[in-house]
């Protein structure tokens, strides 16, 4: 492909029958792919062609063979120009997991990054790659109102680095925490007074065998996976519904005492701003007080999704205590309009990370690195090479501005609160809110009616026995059957029954493909998560999701009642 062929192919990929057209029609498409495992192999040849093919032939296979196997996380429109430029966004039917938003400026950043093809493992490779990353992460540090010690200019030697994901940030932080803890406990000299070499002392291996990393039972599974990678133990700390499923200082202190009594060495803790299950926020101030008694305990803040709310003035209270912690990470590729991957990790002190990960063979040595005047990000991460990811963050920040990002996040929080109001008011006899609304996430489950109550009807009026009728859907969304609930006020008979019904509702909804939701388990309760944080979702889409939840729940409860009769 020469330059002119590339020009035509690029135009065709973007504007003719491809990316833009695909985005603009996502609202009419099934959100979840329904292909069977292994669908693709029979559609492709057994090997690559002997001679190269024309782009036109290759492009045809995108629509015919690749698109059917995609779940539609993103789409595009010009609708919200008051918020931002033309933007690519998730399908409005996608209310699962957390968002994976992107924008045209971020896609342009990827295009330039690919064209520049700089591995950027040290400053000399491409100075602009390193220096822009340092600058935009300082911009984000200030925008999120993080402690000033997290800036690259801080006297403590802080700074930020772009990781591939929040999971990668956790592994990286855990390695630094492990090595810092061992160094602090073993010292830099061996018993003979000579510089100690890692692993030469049997005492060190005994210490390493006792190391344990901690997270609450609501922490993301990436913390446990990181312990598998780093070769340390993992322990989970229980949380209570009374504390809104957040880790408290009291709970942490009790767990630390317990693990220490078992001859374990707690060296690392993940705390969370916005847990996956419920968007709970651990009690940072209380935990910071506990850390005073455990100064070598590395505390990492996983704010992958909900860290975006720190842009908003009303959430500044959540930053209290962060100055006592050792690392913080937020994904711009979730809520902040930047396509995957762009995970921003900040540290108040970079030295432990660099000390743990720095290796400088002769082929990486250069006068600039040796001078100590430049940053080599290869020492801040697990891989050596890295992409020019700062470009897309730079493009996004300049295109939308901090105020545009604030409006983007704030609108979704308002939509989530509106959805929760429908559940509380119109759906109060059918649903129970387990958690939320918090940061555009509502977690709910289906109630089980008392057996003495009457049945349910869909779209008909039934006042048999003088019972009060409650219309859940008052005809707001077109095309949805208007259900009526007759006296659903009984308590759930058993947790198991409620879990079974809620799970069946969840599965039926996703099987239909009308919307896409995810479920979760919270203290043995099966619940459904509804996330309103993708850019294309508006009140109409959320209302339709509510109607689908109502309709499906009534169907499942009616089937259950009929089954019990027979």
C-alpha cells in the first residue's frame, strides 16, 4: 500500500461505509453479540493469502465477518455539541460493567501514535513522548484535585505514569510495595557488612514467604490476581452493609492485628474509590489514621472508574487522606472520553517504584539517562516498550476542556439518580435497591411477593377483591407493555428465592439483546447493576431499561406463581 492507496483506504475506513456509519446505526443494533463460540474460523481461510489483497476486499470482511462478533461498547453522534465535539460513545443500550467511552480526538491520538511508532522506553527514544506524558499527567493531577505531592514537580519526588489498565497499575504498585517492605526490614547490608544482594539471605526468603497483600471483599479481583503474579499471599477483609460495603479504619485495624498474630507480614493494601459491585468508597481518612501505626504498609487507591468524580467540586471531600497513601490510579478510558488504554497512575514518591523495576543493561545506557535530568518511563512499568498514549489524553483535554469533562460526568450522575427515583417510587413494590444510586450506578434486586397476595397482570386492569392496582409503567416508553402489580407488598420468603428470581430476570433481559446489564453478588445477595455512565445514554434510554426490568420481572414472577400452583 503506497501513500495514495493509504489515503483512499483511510478515507473509506472513516467515512465511507465504515466507522462513522457503523457508529451512527448502533442504536438499532443488538447490543450483545449472539454468535456461537468458534463462529469465525469457518468464515476465514486456513491460512493467509500467498499474495497481498486489495484493501477493498479486506474491508468487506469487516462488516461481513468481524462486526457480527462484536459487542457494541461504543457509538457516535453529534447530539451533545454543548458538551463536546463530535464524539464516539457507547451504545445507549450498554448499561453493563463500567463505560468504555471514546471520542474522535482520542481516536486521532491513536492514529498519530501509530504513525509515529515510537517505543518510548526512555527519554532519548522520543523526548516528546516522555515530556508530554509528564505534562498531561500533571494537568490531570491538578484537575482531579489530588495532593500536590503527586505532581512531577513535588519536593517528595512524585509524578504520574500512564499504565495499560488499573489491573496493571495494581501489579506494578504491589511489586514496588513488596521490594520496599523487604528492603526496610532487611536493610541494605548483609551480616558481614557487605552490600546485600536480593535473595542471598535465608532470612529474606523467610520474610518473603510471610508477605500478605490485602483488599476488602469488595476490592476488584485484580488485587488477588496481582498476588498470583508477585508470589505473595492474599487475604480479604470483610465489610458490612451497615458501612455501605466500605472498608473502615476499624475493620482494617482488626484485620491487621489478626494477620500479624498469624505470623504474616501485611505489606500492601488496595483501597477503592468506587468498588465494582456497588461503587462503595472506602473510608480513606480512617484508613490513613491506621497507616500511622503501619508506616511500611503500601496503600494503593483503585479509582479506576469513579475517580472521574474528583473533577467535580462537590466530591472534593473524597480526597481527604490521600496524602498518606502511596499510589493512586484512575482510568481515563472508562468515564473520561479517552479510548482504551489510558490508565493514569500517580505516586507521591517515585523512588520505590524505580528502585524495584529499574534494570540498565549496556544497550540502554545513555548520557541523558545517566545525568538524572530526564525521566525514563521504562522504570515505572513492567514492560520495556510503551506507546505514545499521552497524545490522546492531550487531544481530549484540549478538545473538551475540564469544564466539558465536568458536564459529561455530572450529567450521568443526574441520570443515575433519576433512574433510582423510578425504582424507589414506581417500582417500590417490585424492586429493592441494594446500593446506590452512587456515581451513576444503581444496584437492585427483585422482591418476592407474599403468597397470600394476588397474581400479576400485564396491560390489563384487575381490581378483583378490591385490591389496589399499581401501574409501574405509566406509558412513558413506546412499545412496552404496561404492567400492573396487584398488592406486591410481602417480604421476600427466602434469600435463595429472591436470588433465583433476580438471576432469571437478569438472564432473560440479556438473552433478549434489548439492553445489556451485568449482575453481582453482595453478601450472598444476587443483584443487577444498572450503569448510566455512557455518553449516549439519555433519559429515554434509561426509561426503556426500567420498563424492560419491570416487564421481565413481572413475567418471571408470574411464571413462578403458575409453577407453584401446578
